[in-house]
């Protein structure tokens, strides 16, 4: 480490010397009197810069302190502590995840605790490694932290942006683990919230990782906002002459008999006249709440099937008309 530091410093000194010589050569092309004066000024400037640089080069005592702080034994203990902490945090989060899956009522709450436990755990681990294991002097800690902050700030702006976005997500809580959200055209259940990215599982069982920085700059649609139930909408296209009151009653009953229905919240049926390919149709939207958001699409399918079955049974619509509507839409 000491050799590497010395090489870097010598290279920087050489660059300063070369800079002074280049400026001196350029000035010699001027008049002889001005050349002598300016050359002397440039040489004095380079010499002064080199002397100032040599003054801030760490002396042997500082190098010994750095060697003592980052000794081999301390590095080994830090690695061991990191590995043990990794498995402990992983074990705790898995236990919380298993408990959340067993309790539908508290699933969203328990899953929301997992990213907090993970980030808090790693914050404590890093603090212990720095303060207890390496235990640097305060002045050294301030200098190293400042240098690392500048270096990391320039080298990894996107990473820092994503980490800041992850922390803001945990505090602002536009969503939490277990919510159904739509971000940037992707819709699904939030699987995990990390420091760098958030993962959601789409309806076709694909896992999408979205950088937290992008989440902070885009609009987020949350279907359930921390609750297990959410509103589900089933849509049907019907002929314009159909009896809307009978359709309304059939649609409400079709939702009520579903095993996925959450009866503590209202059921609504909305009709809207629309034109498709110069043909007037009635668009029906059946809105009801599902008991568990994970059954969202099963509930939507069941409401649609029940409604169509009853409409055909009561001769309000026939299969030929359904086929015609499907072709038109």
C-alpha cells in the first residue's frame, strides 16, 4: 500500500514538473527579457507546488498508523464478521417472510418490515466494523471519509442515486413489499425493496428489477396501499338494446357468489355507451373487491364467467352476439 501511494505521488510530481517545463519552453519564444522573467516565475511556481505537495505527503508516522488500522488481522476479523452478519440477516428475513406467508391478515405488514430490518442490520454491521474492529482515530476517520466520499461521488453517481431512492422509498412509503403497483409500464406485486433496486413479480411470473432512482422520478400506481384487499374491474361489451337493470342485478350476484369476494366493501356496476367500427355497444364495468390481492386475476375471470353464463341463461344475450362483439372489438 505504501509503495503504491509513493508511486502515485511521484507521478503527480512529475506531471507538475512537466507542466512547468512546457510553460517555460513556450515563454522562451517571446522576447529575451520577458522570457527570462517568465521562465523564472514558472519554475518558482512549479517548485512551490512541489514543495507544498511534499509537505502534505504522509510521513512515516502516519503510514505506520494506517498500517496499524488496516492490519491483516483486522481485515480477517472484518471479513468473518461480514460473513456471519450476512447469514444472520438472511436467516432473520427468511423467518419473517415465512411468518408473513402463513398469515394473510398480517402478510403486508410483516413483508414491509423485511427491507427495514435488512437496511438497519447492514447499517449496524458497517458501523461496528469501522468503529470497533478497525477503530481509526477521529481525525483519520474524517479525512478518509471525506476522500472516499469525493471519490465515490464522482465514480458512482447512479449507484448513490439508486441508494438514496431506496432510502426515500422506505421513509416516504409510496408502496411496500406485498403491494400491487405499476411503475414504468410494469405491473405486479412488490417482492423486495433493496438499496439499489425494487423487484416486482408480474402476472406472467416474470421478475422485473427497477432502479430506485427511476422509481423516485416516475409516477407510481398502488392498487392496495398496504391492505390485502383491492378493487378488481371486470369489463364486458354488450348490445345496446340489452336490459341494463337486469344486467346490473346479474352482475352484482355474479360477484357476490365468488369465493374471492371481499363483502365488506361495495360492489358497483357502471355502463358506458361506446362506438366500435361504427357499431354502438354498451361497455359494462363490474367493480368489486377481492379478499386477497393475489387472487386478483382469478376473481376477475370468475366474475366475467359468472356474468356471461347468467346472461346467456336468461336469454339476454346469445353466443353468436358474443362472437360478433369479440370480432368488432
